[in-house]
C-alpha cells in the first residue's frame, strides 16, 4: 500500500508512521513525503508464519556445498582472469542477469567424482534477459580451461533439447578449449556426445534465436557453436575461435601463430565473416545482445516485438541532397537509412565484412525491419561474393524470424573479373537470389539510384514478388549502365567514325538515348515499378506500406526443401 504524508513531516516521522502501519498490514508500505515521486521510506512486506523453524543443519550443509561449487576452479586460474580482462563465469552471469538466473540445472555435475570439477565447468539454466525468458549455457574457464566432457556435454544437450521444446531464445556464453582431450571416452563419438551439439544447433536453427558471445579461445568442438548460432559477438582482445589451437597448427603445418592472429575478432569480423559484431568489453557485449534481441521474436511463427515509434534521427527531406545525380559518384547509404528509420534503431551487423552491402536491423514507426542496402561508398556498391553470401544469410535469418525486409538498391550489379569468378561469384550470387526468392515475409524494394544487371534481381526487384517496387526520381533500371551498354553494342560502329569529336558526340548521344530507356519514369509508365516517390516522402511511404502488409501470409510451392545452400 502507498501512504502519502503531506509536506512538513520529517523523514523520522514518516518512518514511525510506516512502522506503525506495518504492524497492521502484511503488504509492503511505501511512504511518500510531500510531493515526492519516489518513496522515501519503504517498509518491506512482513509475512508471519505459523511456526518459526529455521534452516536445519542439513540445509546448511547443502548451502555450503553450493557455495563450494559456485567458487569454481582453482584460485590460480581465477587470478589470471582480470589480466585477460575477463570476468569469472558467475560474475558474468550476474552481469547478464542482475537478479540471478531463474534456475540452474546440473550444478552438482561431477560433485561426487574423484576430480570434483565444479559443475563440470559448464553452467546451464534459464533466466530473464531484457524482459524475455531465455535458456543459457556458460563455460567456466577456471575448470580445465572450459573444456567439455561427460556431464557438461549432457547438460549442454539437455538445455538445447529443452529449448527445442519451449521455443525460447538460447544464449551461449562460450569460453572453452573444446573437447576435454584426456576424457574423450564417454562423450566424443557417442550418440549423446559432443557431436550431438551441432545436430541440436541444426534442429534449433530457425526454430528459436540462438545468440552466442565468445569470451575466450574457443577451439575445435567449441568453435562450431558460434558459427551455428544465428548471431555471434566477439570481444576485442579476449575472444578467438579456430578449428585447431596454435599448438596443433604448429604440429600440423609448422606455422607459428598466436590465438588472436589465428582467429581473433578482426579475423572473423573482416575476413571469415563469422562474427556479426565485435564488442569492446564484456559489458558492451551484453549491451549489443540486449539491442539485437529487440528485433527478434521468441520463436518461429511469432512476430518480433514492436517498439515505440520514433521520428528518424535526420530529416527525410535531406534524402535528395544525399543521393548524387551522377550515377558514379559515391555517397554513404547510411545517410539515407538514418533519414528513413526510427531514431536510435539502426543496428548494423557484419559492418566490416562484405561492406558493399549493408545488413542491418532497424524499426520503421516502431515495426522491426531487416535492411539490405547497397553501399556506393564501398567498391561502388558492386556486389562481390562475400557480400552476396552475407546478404543471403541475413535474408534467411530475417525471414525465419518474421522480420519484414527492406531493400535499398543502388548497385552496378554483381562484380565481374577473374578474381570474383575464382571466389565463386555465380555460386554466392545464386544464394542471395535464392534467399530473396524464397523469403515469404513482406518485402519492399526501393530503387534509390542504379539498379543494373542482376543486381535488381538480388535486391528483390519486380520479378521477386516484392509487395512493391518503388523508386526515387534518381532511379535507373537497366540490363547495364549506359557506358557499358553503348560499348557493348556500338563499339565497332563508333570505331568506324574517324573524326574524334564526331565520335565522342555520337557516343554521348547513344548514351543519352539509352539513359532515357532505363529512366524510372519510363519504367513507371510501363508499370514495371509501382510508384515514383518524392524523396522527402520515402519514410512515410514505407511506414504505410509496411503497416498495410503486416501479417501477410505467403506460401511457397509444396516441396520438402530447396536444394540451394
Ligand atoms: C573435438 C575437440 O574439441 S578437441 C579439443 C581441441 N582443443 C585443444 O586442442 C585446446 C588445448 N588447450 C589449449 O591449447 C590451451 O589450454 C588454451 C590455449 C585453450 C588455454 O591456454 P591457458 O589459458 O594457458 O590454459 P592451460 O593450457 O594452462 O590449461 C589450463 C588447464 O586446462 C587443461 N586443459 C586445457 N585444454 C584442455 C582440453 N581441451 N582438454 C583437457 N584439458 C585441457 C590443462 O591441461 C590445464 O589443466 P591443469 O590445471 O590440470 O594443469
């Protein structure tokens, strides 16, 4: 109950009144003095029991055992953690779940064994995280470097199997040297052994979001969890993952390399693309995940939560000035995005990998959207193999978790040349086109400027069943750009013109004719696209279109699954 005491009463008087009241009521008493918005005295609820038996010796003993387990591994390993900038695993859980986990499972694992490894070096349970119920696992690096064996493996598997049933998100807080090599019998090749992790990861994939934060050197068996997870965060200077340890690499190849160079955050954020985000420290890692989870539902079939609508950070009126009219001039697509999406909602993933495509979550009028946008500031927005694969994965994940898609197209198309052929541009481009084709969430395609070649296919152009294809007046949609088209078709005829000036004039004329052919006004006139939108109205247009198609259900042809991976 609340008690309001008028201005003039002192805090002592207020306390006395609260205490007197508390003798007569069992509920909490909160006392507000004067116009206070916060209570100055809080009387905890007091419940009187019929008997007053305290904890027994037996219970006391159990509590001591729990304390022993919760102290973790040997002190010498705990002392090393601060040097590495790392938290002890139970302090890490306090950071993630300030009120403690809702419950833990298997705390007594290996308690009765000869080694008595606390919790077998692996904690599992459930918790509330940002008002969501989640399953979690966390390695204790002070116990055999977080290596995983028998009972720890069983706990991990049981947690995943429970997540499969409950359909609640899973947090993997990984810090593990992989399989416990000296205890491999009993967990390595067993049906319910470490190999089953990846079977369960595969079953969970697309069923409930799996989010992994890497804290340590995650090696071999431990390194597949981050790549199976839907989203992975690495921590600067702390985390690394690799298929084999530096010691193993030295033995196999003779290469001398340390863990950071082998698989530190820069390697996976810039080269392999396995890290979605890199955090500065443990606190920052938690913060990133707390933002990320706001764009995701608990499980497949549910919609992601709506946020509070906010105006964009920058004025939508500036869009036309941001996008240059010259088709080959660079600009930062993020400047357009920030004028379209709600303030503080733009959340980019894999920013340093395949950067010619931006993949980001954001909200438009409170509704989560997944954005796939070409970045003209990087490689002129041409799509390279890594970017195509990054976009394909992002589209798949967004579709699996019911996040509608917004494509912002400004690309000269897929990159050409022997380098990209070797890097499988056709194979990886196919994945992006396949992901776009098979996504059944609402899709909106905006032609911001260039949409050349198969770029317009990958970016969900008219043939890809978008709910609409709209364009800014700067848009151009063509099989290729004017320079390339004239060069391809008229080169011989142009070379026949001896006079250089005359040749240049004819070339300019042909380019202009071609440009008229690919102008969005012609495309709109032929209703290839649905609308040309004044740039200042783009946000409003998207608010209306996403709102209208909310809840849209689309079916794919009846089949087991596609064959593109
Ligand atoms: C399928 C698979 O996953 S196979 C597993 C492949 N994993 C590996 O090869 C990793 C082997 N481990 C290492 O390279 C190193 O331990 C690192 C880099 C992970 C960590 O190095 P450090 O922080 O210096 O820890 P350190 O090597 O001192 O190990 C601490 C303790 O954990 C033990 N340990 C570390 N990794 C393992 C492991 N995978 N299996 C069994 N015990 C291990 C060490 O023997 C040591 O035990 P002790 O306290 O009884 O002496």
